[in-house]
C-alpha cells in the first residue's frame, strides 16, 4: 500500500472533513476569482478610458468665419498634427450624434490610437475606419445602433453598422466623408482638433487661435477606490478562508499524527512524508481552485450587468467578465489556495522520529500558558502599531492594511476573551452542572478558536459595511431633498444658447422659475503664486444664477453670511472634495482659469457633494463664456402644480424642445438612488457570502468537535443526567458560544464602520459621512449567530454514545 492509499484511507473514514475543506476552498476561490474577474475587466476599461483623455484644443479662425477644408490643409502644411472632426446632429428626434473623423490624421489624437500595450482592442479606431473605406460603416454601442435603426433614414440605407464598446453614449463614429453625406439631414459642425502639446511645439499660422476643447480631467479616483474596496472585501474573504482552512486542515492532520508517526517508525523518511503532504496540499488546492474559478466566472457573469451599471456613469463600460477564466487566473487562484492550505499544515511539516517531542509537550499547561502570553503580547503589539498607522495616514491602501492588522490582532484575542468570560462565570456558578457547562464551553472556544475568529471577522464586516451603506443611503436621501428644490429638470441633449432657452422656458405655461446650470471644465492653480509656473489642477465648474429662488436653503458645511448675495461680487463656492484635497477654507483665495480667462476669487462657501470624487467650483453665471471647455447647459424649472402640467408632451408640442429629456423630481431621485443601490448591492452580496461561508464552516467544524466531546456527555448520562437534558444542554452550549461571540464582535464591527465612514470615504472620495448605529441590524446578526449555534447543536443529534465507554 502506497502513501497515496494511506492518505486516502483517512478521508474515506472521514468524508465530511474532505467535503468541508473542499467546500471552503471552492467558496473562497469563487468569491476571489469572481471579484477579480470583474475588477480586472473594469481596470482594463479604466485604462482604455484614461488613455483617451488628453488635453485638447481646437483651432478657430480669428476673423470668426467657419472652418473649411482649406484651413485643415494650411494647419497640416504648417507642421501641426491636426485632425478634422465633423459633428452631425440630425433633426430626427432623439437621434445619436454622428461624429466623422479622418482616419488618415486621426492618429494625432490619443483616443483614436491603438493601445500601446496590445490590450483591449487589437486595432485603434482609425485603423478600423481605414479597413472599411470601401464600405461605409457606423461604429457605436448596441443601444445607440438600435436607436439608429429605428430612424430608418433613406441616406443610411447602404451604411453598415458595427458594435464597438468604449465609445461615448449617444455617439456614432464614422468616416468624415460618410458624416458629410449625412449632414444634409441635420446640422454639421466642422472642428479641427490637435493635442495641447502641439501648441508648445509649433506656433499656429497667422489668422488662427486656439480654444480649449478638453482639459483631460480623469474621473478615475472613484473607480480606483471602488475597485480597491471590492478587492479588499475579496481579500477579507481570503483571510476568513485562511483561518477556516487552517482549523479544518490542522484538525485533520492532528487526527493523522499517530498514523504519520507509525509510518516514520515503519521506515518512511520524514522528507518523503513532507513531500507527500505538499502533494496533497497542491491536489486539494487544484481541485478546489479549479471548481471555484469556474463558479467565480458564473458569479461574475451574474453580477456583470449591475457592476457595469455602477461604472457606466464614470467610464464607458458595457460588458464585463463575459469570457472564460484565463489560465493566469486559474493558476493564480490555485497558488493562492496552495499557500493558504500550506500555512494550515506548516507546523506539522516538521515530523520527528521520536514522539516524545510531539504533541504531549505542546499540550501541557505550561506550554499553553506561555503560548497564550505570547499571543497576547503579539496581538496587542500588532493592534497598537496598526492603530497608530491608521490614525496617522490618509493613503487608501495603507488604511486598508492597517485596518487588517487591527482585525487580525483583535481576532487573535477574541477566543481568549470569550474563554476568560466563561472562566469568570464558572467561578461564580453554584450548581455543578452549570460549572461543567462553562468548562465545556471554554473547551469549545479553545478547539474552535480559528473558526470562531473567522466568524467574528464576518460579523464585524457585516455590521461595519451595513453601517456605512445605510448611513450613506440616509445621508444621500436627505442631501437630495435639500439640493433638488426644482420640480422639473431639463436636459437639452445638445449645445444651446442659454439666454434664449431661459426666456423660452420662462414663457411655458405653469413655469414660475428657471435656473440654468452651465457645467464645464476649469483649471485651478495649485501651489504658491510666487512660483514661476504654478501647477494647474483640472476641476469641474458649475455656473448658476445666485438670485434664483430655486437655490434657497442649500446645505453648506461652512459659509459666510448672505452667501448668495456675495457670490456674484467676490466669491466662489467649492465642494468638500476640493476643500479636503487642497486644504482650502473660508477666506482663502483661489486662482481659476475658465477657458482663456484667469480670475481670482475668495472661497465663501463649502458644500457637501456626495457620490462623486472630483473637485468642483460653483461660480455665478456671468463669469463663464461660450468658450468654456466642455460647456453643457441643463435647466431646473419651478412649477408649483407640476402634476397637472402636460410636461411629458412638451418635446413633441414645442419643436425647439425636440430631443430634450425631461424628468420630474421624483424620477431624478429614483435614478440617483438606483445608481447607488446597484453599487451597494455588490458590496452586500460579497458581505453576505463571506458571512455564509464562515457560518457554514463553523457548523462543519462544530459537528466534528461536538462528536469528539461525546465522551463527557456520555459520562454525565451514566451519572444520571437524562438524554433529553443533555441534548438541550448541547444546543444551549453551541448557541451561547456563537451568541457571546456575536456580542464581542459587535464593537469590532462599530470600529470597522468608523474606519469606512471616517477614513476610507475621505481618502477615496473626498467626503466624510456621519457614523450611525443600527441596533436593529445588530439584533438580526445576533439572531443569525444563535441560529447557526442551534443548527450545529441540533445536527449533532444524540450526544450520548455508550460504546465510547467500552474500553474505560
């Protein structure tokens, strides 16, 4: 009989151990690989979107005449890397914007170049258009192509449609000659774009000047923080798994210690046994990892739609994790699981010939006391160092790392604290059976230390994440109620003349107030004004009319008296994100560049701005010009009797409103809340899966441990305690251990909630949240832990086994 058959014989006698071990590994692999599949796909999309964001300028004629082909020729002959772009806005209702580019010169703009690392699309957009010169083609997202088909334009009969993810929503891309043919159906605007770096390299010819097209603002901090948070949850699941695997595998190997010692006495070299154990570790990790990676792909596909919806407002993400897991993902998962299982049996690799130095010396009271003392010293040191790092850092990954250190340190002490509480209770017990129950529960805490720690981590994560999520939802709802004071919200869907539209909207029946909100990009000077060339930070800008009655009652974190009257005269408002990152306060002066116009204003108010990471400035409407980069106008309308107005019919009733999108306050709130609900659904799902994993593993271990303790229950039955009483006592022991653990883990969950709202949110997003407590949810978690304990106790069944006394 070989070593393989010897190892298999153990699992044939204890199939539940192998099943439990594989179940834990499969669940961990599924969680981690599923999360990594989603975050990896999103990181690729982020990289592609980031590559397309570069500072751009457009060339315009000094005399104000529209551009023509001759202007493009002149700029190219001057040595400038410029590219024409023809935008066609069709008059057919809600038609997508058609953008025509020149494939021969589009390589001047980074967004049309192929990826430098070969990732993503195999060819750039310009190369795709060059390959389709013989056949006109429109590239776009699936939804935009479907809208285009519904138009059934005669001019579009011979144009092929090809889906291409990564393009902006509501935009179709084609060759500039195809766009010119479609311009007869709408309004065509020719622009000549070139990278901002080109202006530093060569001057423009006489008769031309530049206007800023795009500052290249990158909204990826929110995405990076969101992905890092998901990875942190996945890592926490791995930490929980490591504790569970170590407890299960160590217990299995402890059962086999005598068999391994016998093999050594029979002549099997210890080195060969070590290699056999390593092979077993790799085999178990291979089986569990392979099945888990496959299930992780299924999990990622199930969550992909909601995940893409979460990122859709930040980057152009349509599909995620639709492909099969790669060999790299599979191999990485197997190696991670092999390390986890290897750590589980690390202390048993040192197999000695002589059993005298085996488990007996380790289990004596002196050795156990020394181990406990060093555990306390190590745990307190780890918590102290991690807590100091947590309080002194604003770096996101270091916050996660120091929080993990605190969790590990406290988790090392929780079983000891629980056993200490039971020891105190045991000393105060007057009845022998109660004293024995406390002693029995102390033994359970010692034997189930690692599974109980894993469950405590899962409980703390559930409480902390729920506090953050629910606190954000309630805060966000109050903030929306204060900010959204209009009754109707109008998005024209195209560039407009703001003053003309404001007058037309004011004339609509039932409209009592009109607030135009002009959005765009600006540059904020960062650093000392004495430096030769201070750096410039791209920020968002929003221009409003301070005299509008729809702005009254806005919540501010800090503000000067009579703020709305001071804004047109001397002030600027900034959001919390910008104030935190640039250390700005009331009274500070900021230097802004709005297009080509530099201004200097005083900070007179700081407002909360939840749900976005970018810095934003709020200025009076009179400060912005038509040349504001990425200028876009929306309107807030006041209508006291909005329910009786036929506002849904206005886009069809008034031709100048055709193609616009109108929503009432309730619809806008529903859309905003829906976006964050999708975001937090993933967090809650991962949190629930981790808690389920820990509870299941604890149940499996509890079944094994209770059966090992049947001897003590059987002796009590022999001494006269009824079977029914012992069974009730066994269930009570299990419920008390898990229930007390839930109580002890609750402060850890409160600590984790504080870290999320007071440390992670400001570092990742730039805004802080108030910390709220939700005892109702704590009660749900406590009841769930009691249920886990009750299930374990019930599944054990009859604790009396008289056959265990045969040899006594």
